[in-house]
C-alpha cells in the first residue's frame, strides 16, 4: 500500500537513494534538509518535495512535520537518515562543536522525529520507523567516539520504542551500513578507505542503493514481523 514517507537528510547520499527507491516502490516521499538550494535542486531533479527542517532542533521538527502533514498527508514511514561526522580523538574533542553537534544531529534527532511522528502512527494503527545507524556504532571506531556513541544510542532507543509501539501496528528497526560510497566516505583519507575495502568479504564498497533496498523492505507491509532489529548491510565486514 502506498504511504507518505519522510526521509531526513534526503537530498544527497544514502538519503537521496532511499527517497528515490521509496518513490519507485509507490510511496509519496518527502525529504528534509537544511540547505534551501539543495532542497530546491533535488525537488527539481526528482519531483520529490523537500522541507527545511533541522532535525537536531525539536521545534524545527515539530513545525516541519506539521507542515508536511498539512500539505502532503500524515507521515506513516519515517526514515531517520540525517547524520554528520566530526571526527577526532576523544581526549581532544570539543564538547560543543564535535561531541554536542554529532549527538544532536545523529541521536537527539531520532528522539525529535519519533516523538513528533509516532503519536499519529499509533492513532492510525500503522507505522514504520527506520533509523540509519552505522557499523561503527556496533563495533566502535578509532577517532569516532562521538559518532559511535550516537549510532549505538540509536540502537538502544529503537529496541525500546519497538517494545512500546508494536501493539499499535508501528514497528521500529535500524539499518547499520558499512562503508558506502557517498560524500561522507569520499571525505576520508584514501589510504584508510582502501584499507577498509580490503576487509569487506564481498570485495567492494557499498552503494547507496544497497541501503535503500533494505529500507524499502523494512517499510513494507510484508516486514510487519520485523521489529527492534538491527539489519547489518556491510558486505560481511562486521558480523554480530
Ligand atoms: P551525507 O552524504 O553527508 O548526507 C547526510 C545528509 O544529512 C545530508 O543531506 C545533510 O544535509 C543532512 N543533514 C545534516 N545535518 C542535518 C540537520 N541538522 N538536519 C537535517 N538534515 C541534516 O551522508 P551519507 O553518507 O549519505 O550518510 C547518510 C546516513 O548514513 C548518515 O546517518 C550516516 O551516518 C549513515 N552512514 C553512512 C555511511 C557511509 O559509509 N556513507 C556508513 C554508515 C552509516 P546537507 O546536505 O545540508 O549537509
């Protein structure tokens, strides 16, 4: 059945791929981001409506989702994809610019969007919440204590709300990507990227579409018995 889907951080990278794949699966998709030009060009390119919402800010999420629900319809599929990295050694990490920013955009955001969208899903008796974590949230990563903490926090949060919401037809799951080719990974030093690709059993870096297809399945009616799970999509690089 076609639903309204909101993909946060959906104008580029993995989020853009998820938005396009959900649209191809027949859903009405909207994205949000924080750069107006990027939102406008994505909308022009794909026909997918975009909204300026800062997911780290509760008031922005509340106003933005209200606008989407008024203009497009109730959000039944929520994909928490927006994320940033601000890497550095923990013992040198700036409490605000690195720790605070990463926890805000990657973890507080998930509370913000779920807190705003889940009550409507419960009332309507159907919903899908899919949050994009990371392999580095499962295993930890040198130089990424902030990012790994946020991404691991997302898993604990999801396991909790998966228990709270399921009796109203709302499931919550996590997708944990490994190395995926986007602007985020292109910013990594080439030697680190090459070394990581050598550790991937399938022998290649992941593509945004690898994540998008997992999300399309989790968003479907057929995935109703999948709840509180963390789906690792990492080519076998890290298995738990
Ligand atoms: P990306 O290319 O950097 O895209 C991130 C998106 O999030 C951008 O559209 C960005 O908007 C948006 N965003 C940032 N701050 C925001 C805010 N405050 N409010 C709303 N949107 C905001 O990243 P990606 O590689 O596609 O990653 C997508 C997700 O997958 C992230 O959560 C990331 O942690 C996760 N992930 C990625 C990989 C990988 O290998 N790429 C691996 C594991 C997990 P702007 O364009 O305005 O900056």
